[in-house]
C-alpha cells in the first residue's frame, strides 16, 4: 500500500461536562473535506455522560481518541496532555462546544503551505448557546506579531493552526488565573514568528452566557495577569497594553451584546 504523504492534523479538544454539545463538535470534524486528521479529546473528569458519548463516537471512527483524567485540572492542562499525545505535523484547536465549517482544515492547510506559515488563524462567527447562528462575524487582521497581539485578543482559539515543525514543542502556561491560550500565542510570537490571518469565516464560536469568556471582568483580570505573570511586563507597559486591549474589548462587546434572542439559521442547515 502506498504510504500517505499528506500532513496529519491533530485536533486538540478538551472537554468537561460537554454532553450537550460534544456530538455536534465531533460531527463538524468528521464532516471536514480534509480527512487525514486525528481528534484527541481529553476529558477533564466530567461529571456527566461526556465520556460515554465520546466512546460511542470512537467505535464508529478510529481517528477519534480519548484520554480520561481522574482529577479536574482545567482546560490548559487538558490541552497540553492532548498536544503531548498528538502525532500530527499540525495542531488545530477546537473546544467541545464549538464548531468548524466543512472546509476549515482544507482551506487553512492550503493557506499555511502556500505561505510557509508556522501560525495561522481565521475569521469566525458567533452562535447562541442553543446553536443558532447570529449576524456577528469577527474578521481578523491579515498579520499579527508579538507587540500587536499584546494589545489585542482577536485570535479565536477555535481558529488557530500551528505547524509543529516550525513552532517546536509548545505547551500552554498553567496559570489558572491567566489566559492560557493567549499566553501560548504570545510565547510563540515572542520568538519573532508572525501569525497570518485567513479572512474566510471557517469556524463558529458558541457564546455561552455562563462561560468564563462571557464574564467581562474575569476576562479582563486574566488578560492583566497574563501581562504580569506570564509575559513579565512592567506595570507601565502592562497599563499601556491593557488600555489598548480594553478599547478593543469594548468594541467587541458592543458587537455581541445583542446576540441573545437573535437566532439565525442552524449550523447544519448551512452549506459549507
């Protein structure tokens, strides 16, 4: 049999009490037009039947893998365990309540290979907690470097793809009072790497009212802590970056504040 030479993408998915959403998330990966992927799901000691749902999916598709943790330790640790277990040249991140459009991997891989990229991200749409699409689409800058990212948290984790051969061994910082994914992106870009944005809408982020990211005060505190504890920025520098972040966060919030009640077409009724 001829050996497959396509790059393998490892999909990094932490889960915790995700029984309500995980089937849709897995289906959005199984529906990808690029098929040479593995999905590594790390369950962070769920109390519901998330594990049973994932195991059923594993029986139907051997590309889906499950790691079960006995003690809840947070999404950063779960992602790091998945990264350590990954076999792919590329890492792509997808949380257990978010979705990808069918051509996400195909389009982003092509974008990365054509531009010889280490790090890329894409535009994404917001959906309600119940899975209804909204009108809110976050467009992304065509390029972002370390200093510009310090002023901005525009990169959606569900849109990120990394080439491990270029970024090396990566892990998210384990500061639970910091923004761990943001800390990883900063760590990569601090090495002089620039991330490029694919301006196509290829992912859908679920806006859950009770999620940490929906709590503006906690999100702001985690961003501040990332400056001080992860990046070791001085107080004057942190204040400057935080002021820029805050202005952008306010604009972002103004786009999403009217999401509740604005239901659009369901995700799986949309052509990819």
